[in-house]
C-alpha cells in the first residue's frame, strides 16, 4: 500500500499516478474497464508503466509539458497516467480543436510531445513547424492503422517496450500535474496550473459525497480533456476502484443502451445530456431500458432548469425502472480542480448550487470595495479557499495576482470565482450571474475576446463585439452573438451568413457565432473597453427577460 504523507487537512501528498498504483495493489483483479474492452486494474497499471517507459525513452523528463489530443478512450487514460509517471505535465486539448487552437496551446505551454488520435493528426501536422513539437505519438484507429512517416505508433511503442519507468521525487504541493486551459473574458485562454495535491485532494473530497465504492460502475462519457471529465469521472472511479464504461463521445441511444448492458450505477453529466435523454425517452417508439442499478445522475458544468431534472427523474423511474436513482447537481470551476459545492444526497436544495464540499470555505465580498459582506443573503462576488484551489496561471503573473483576494486580517489568499452569488442561511450557494462575461453554450465555455480577435482578421470587419445572448432553449444557456461594424466599402455587400460561415471554418464547432447584427456603433468605456453588459441588457429587453 502507498504510504501517504498527510498534511494538516489530511489529504495525501502523492503524485496523481499513485492513486492508480494504490488501487491496482488493493484490487488487482477487479475490472478497471468493462467497455470498449475488459481490463483489470493490474493490466491497466502494467500498461501505464510501459507507456511511462516509452515517454522516458523519447526524452520526456520531469516538468515537460505533454499534450493529449483526442476523444475518450482507454488509450487516453493509459497515456494520462503514463505521462504523469514519466514526470510530464498534462496539456489536455479539446478534440474539436482546429489548427489555430492546437498551435496556440502547444506554443503557449511549450509542449514538445503530443499524443494524438488519428482523426486529429492532420491539425497537428499542419502546425508542427510553428511550435516546439518534436515527438508525435498517434493513437491509431481501427479503420486506419497506418501512420505517417516521422510519427510514432502508440500500439507499436507499447508492444515493443519493456516496462522500466523512471522514478522521480515529487513535491505534490508544488509540482504541476496539469495545465488545463480555461478562457477568460479578456485575452486568450490561460493555462490553469493544477498541482498533484490539488487534483488528488479534489478526488478525495468528492468521493466523500457520492456514497460510492469499488462495487460501482461509472459511465465515463464526459470529455476527458475537460477537468470535470478528467477528475470527477476518471480519477474518482480509479480512486474508488470502480469499473468504467468509456464512451468516446455522447450519442443518446448508445448511451442509454450502455447503461443497461453494463448495469451502470452512476453517471456524471451536463444539461445537454439530460435534455437529449429526456427527448429520447419521451418518444412513443422507445419502450424504455433496464436501469435497475442506476443510483446517481449528476449535473455539472452549467446550470440546469429544475423542470428538466424533474422530467428526467420521472422518466428514469417510470420507463427505465431506475427506482433508486438520485438526481444531483453542483458546481465548480477549472481553477478549483473543479468541484466547489454539491447538493448533498440526504438534503438537496435543488434551486441552489449546493453546499461546500469538505475542507472548502467560502465568503461573499462587495463588488466595489472588496470587503467581506457579513450577512447571509447579501449578493456579491463569491470567493473560495481549499486544498483544490489552483497554483495560478501559466506564465501569467498579472492574471494570477488578479485571480486572488487577500484577507486583510489573516493574509490568506482566496480564489475569486468571478461569480455574483449569495449564501443562504443553510450555507447553500446560489449563483446569480457572471461577473466575468464568459459565454456558456451547452456547458461549453467560450471567451468573447477569442471570437472578437478572430473577427478582426476578416477583411470586411471594422470593429466587433461578441456576447452571450440568452437562449430560450432549455439546454443551451447562451449563444454567441456578434455585433459588427463593417468597413465602409463592405456595407451592403456582406451578409450575416458570410460572417458566420467564415468564423465556422476557423474555429471549433461549439464556438461558432450563431447570430450576427450589423451596427453603426459599439458601446465602449472611456478606456476603450467594450461594454458587453449594455449589449446583453439590450438583448434581454428584446426577449422580454429581466
């Protein structure tokens, strides 16, 4: 068994890969994976040791950033733990990324090694010479097992390598485990520096809430490149010793069938999954499924209407025999590894975002003065403190400084969440609105500045502003809307479809601009900052929203 060094909050100071090693020692013959293939924890750990050796042989050393770019798979999970054991720092990339996005994160992180699924490889090939990338390892698809010259085959490297992983001394509270890129409302995406201690602490915190064990079966459908999928889905299951059903991406019928076939007991989801399942189950032709063993269906990443949760609960129990299922939801942010609060299973207050997870603390501060608001129910900025809070932003000292609030009495640093909120008399958190002007589209976070930066490159655009326009659809949240001032010579000659199509060709599908309005003026402050709140209020009035 791993001998843990315990801190004052009783969280083990271990590198993240040791949670797998500990579980493999406790449950060597239990299934780590049931789908798409069966694999025990011992077999999983053995594959990780081999892949750590592969990376070491390629020159990866402690502190090197290693990108991982592809859909969910067992190979993705082996690669993650292998690169961590090899001393690497994970740079997870969204498989929907296009060339410019891959180039940006590879360049900003300084990654020299990338592990990429075969369908995503063309984007890497196109930008390789613009970055420091040297080692390219391709996870081959069954349809196309051949790989280009100058790259490495994931399966062949595994097959020909004998395990001899490097042994490093880790300082879990200081050494980084991941650089998860998160978009701000100003500037380009920032690499959130999460230490091994941050990640491990949050896994243990959430494992105390869900009442799960090694007897459970997890549905891993949320994208693993996202901190929610990475830590709450994958790492929680591995810490527990629970088996995983790994789905590359969400497809509603397959999702429902996998829950039945493998007797899944819990699934962590986002609002679009709830809505898709509800619509599927409400179809008269769907007779239902056998979800007898389903215990927990959890929502995260974005707020969800109570009506949708109630519809799901009713259908799951009446049409799928999920008599014991508990519907939960909570919230978090990348900078907190990610979970902050969850509705307790025994006393949920579903109109809230839940109560704090263990060893996490919160306050509300005044938006103008920055002083703590003493009364419960007062609205201000929510700030938090706990072992899961990030170290800072990669190579962004000013952004790091601005992300924290310092207690004037104790000198303690608290993370500024950027959310307007209040805490009720029972210590449940209620998020009211975003201070940061991030667009939340179906659980995805989209930075307006990133879209504005792209629009400025269009030869017809003189000026632009992008906001999140409230959507009336249950699972959407907001859509990216652009307000554009055309150059004089382009007025009357360029359509909104032209602008939207031009953007869609250059960015991930979920970031697409979905509405364009041509205007003569964009509201700005004296310093030139776009006053997005004014534009958002205009849209709310048009929709009759408060």
